[in-house]
C-alpha cells in the first residue's frame, strides 16, 4: 500500500531532512511514527499526504508512483487518506457536524444523504450532544475527537495522525488511542506520529523511529 | 466514549435536528471576505458605469432625433439678383420643389419672417425695406431617403441666385460630435470595467491570504481547485450583485433627479427649446434597461474574475 524507495527530502537548498528512506507498509497495519522533535516526522507525514514531493527517490501509494500524478489525480488519491493534526484544524465558523461532514461535502454528497451517518459517527466518538457546537466552545479533547471523526467520515484507506494526543491529558490520550485501534480493526491503515513514550508502551504496535532523517523499524 | 464499536452508518440515529441550522453553513464565511469595502467599491463602479451608459444613450438619442429633424428639411436660398423679380423667383422655386419626388410641401418665408430671422444679428425695430435681403423657401421632405434632391438642385439652376442647402455639413458635424462623445463614453466604460477587475483581483488575493487555513484544510481533505474556487466565487457573486444593485439603483435615481430638477428649474417654453436642441434628460425604457443590465454584468465580472484569481492562486500554492 505504501512504499518508499530511496526517498530523500530537503527544503530549498538546506540539508536533507529525510534521507534514504526505504520501507513498505502493508494494508491494514498500525504503525507508530516516533523520534525526537525535528527528526522529520511531520515532513514524512506530509510526503504521505502528498502535500510535499520528495526531492529524490520514489513514493508509491496504492500501487501508483506519486511522482507521475497530475494535480487532479493527486487530489483523487488524497481522498483515500485521512489526516488528524495536533492543532485540530477545525474551521471555526462551522459546527461540529459541519466540520466532520466537510469531506463528504467536498465529494458533492447532499446534506440529506450524510447527516445521519455523521451524527452516528459523532455519537460514537462521544460528541452526540455537541453536534451544533462551534469549535470555540469545545474542549481540547472534544476538538481532537471531532478532528478524528472528520478524518474517518469518508472511510479513508489510510489514516495519518500527527501528534493527535499532544493537546490532551494522558487519560484522554489513552482513550483516543483506543479509538485509533478500533479504526484499525476495521481495516484502516494507520500511521500515528507521537513522541509520548507512555503511549507507545501501552499498545503493541510496531514503531517507525526517525533519527537524523533516517528510519528504523522496531517491533 | 466508553464504547468503541465503529458504527456501520446505518443511517439510524434518532437525531431530530433540533437546534441545528436549516442549511449547512457556507465553507467560506461571509465576514472573512472583504465584503463591505468591496460592495461599496462595486456600487461606485456600477454607478459610474450606469451614469456613463445613460449619458451615452442620451447623447445618441438626441443626435439621432436632431439629425432626423434637420434631415427632414432642406432650404432654398434665393439671393437678390439685379434684373430678377424676387417674388416670381420664389414662386418658381416653390413650384419646382413641389414637383420634386419625395417632397411633402414647400413654402416661401414671408418678408416679415425673413426679417425676423435677421433680428438676432441686426437687432429689432430696424426698417429693412430699403435693403434687398435673401429669401428662403422651406422644403419639407416626405422621406429624406426617397427625395430626389439631385433633381431639385438641377431644376433650381434655372432660377438665378438660387442655391440649395441640405444642412449636410451641420448633420455631419453633429454626427461626428455625437460619435466622439459615444466613443469617449465607451472608452470610459471599458476603463471602469478594467479598474473594477483589478480591484476584484486585489480583493480576492487578500481574501485568499486571510482564508489560507480554510484553503489548506480543504486541500488536505481532497477538495479540488475547482471546488474551492466555486466556494469563493459564490461569495463574490453575492457581493457583485449587492454592489451592482446599489450602484444601478443609484444611477437610475440620479437620472430621475436630474430630469426632475431640469424640468423644475427651466421654464416650460425654454425647456422645450432646449429639448429640441440638446435632447431631454429622459432615459426612456431602453436607457433604464441598459443601466439595469449593468447589474448582472458587473456581478458576472466579479464572479468570473474572482474564480480565475482563486484558481491561479491555488495553482501556484498547491
């Protein structure tokens, strides 16, 4: 599903942030992506989200070399990938329900067709009573659950999460991790970037450790 | 959040929809677009376009009406010639004119009428009986296009001192003047459209920069550039319509007030004469329709310009 071959990445004329990445991730797997701050975790996720192109090497997603994709093909592929950001990135003027439904609106689905599903998913993540709340009145945990719901509402094949527990307390972190684990059980491939060792130790998933731009697999 | 069983999206929720919005909110929030300033700017531009267009219509209408009036008449001038009897020549000229195809009627101005024509230059109360003054025959044409002016000119060669004035030079000058004003008006319209387009481009760029977060999120969830451009275009179309309607109504009110004020300030008789010379300040239905047609045009210009600007912005940033 995901294959990196000799991938390198640099910004402008700077040093390589990522170097010689060679790995393959099978469908339906769950990987932690970890490493010290500045090690390139977010850059690696952006490569996977196709918001960055590697400066060398080849990234293959769903069996296709991403360097050969035009803009429209890239957007089509991105619809199979969900993303959860540490800072949530919910749109402030939209309600919880509208934020979560955004990927479906983008696909052109009418509100009548998705409203029930979005409500059901929000119930599932514990936001059934907060459908009409704006992000400004949601707690950090609620925002993160809404962001997760938005990332999975269109049933992506791959779910990327960049420090999704960075702004919540340890107890909620564990609960969110269980949520990701449940999503993984339904077949979604998950790559979750975190540097919280307690979380890594709580779940038996393999780890991708980035150090100085290079990656090692553990577990 | 105690249960972790992913829903199967059966559609059943028990959700009643209470307290929720009737329609999903716009993805691009209204307040995030530089709305009021742009509405005002478009209103001013539409007003200027409406006033210019209305002015062009007024000038054109007046020129056509005046040219048509002048074109329906030709004048035979008979200069006094030694040994010729003026009254006899006048009768001959009238008879020749009446015999010409396309002529509705011909009438020689009386001596008093001729003297009155000289009053603006010579003053009133003068005794002109001692002076031989040229006399005029006014020839009204039934149809200027059908009238055989060349034949009349040939026939008048038999009358000593007679010459024919078709007012062609006046009409030509009037047409040139009106054409210049119309062309200038159209140039001003084009410049206003260009200025409007430039202002919308700057406003759209500003809006895109201030809504960068929305654009990024939409890109991350797989929205196409055309979807994002459509969302912004919808906002700008609304702004274009608002500004256009305000400016269009303003222009119509302006012409109504000008017409009303001119009618109230100028005495009725003088007003009629001015109307004959310079046309009336009445736009007519076609003029009003022209001004109202500016509204959808300016709205479309706003929407299309913003869409193209957004697409260009997205192509360079995505």
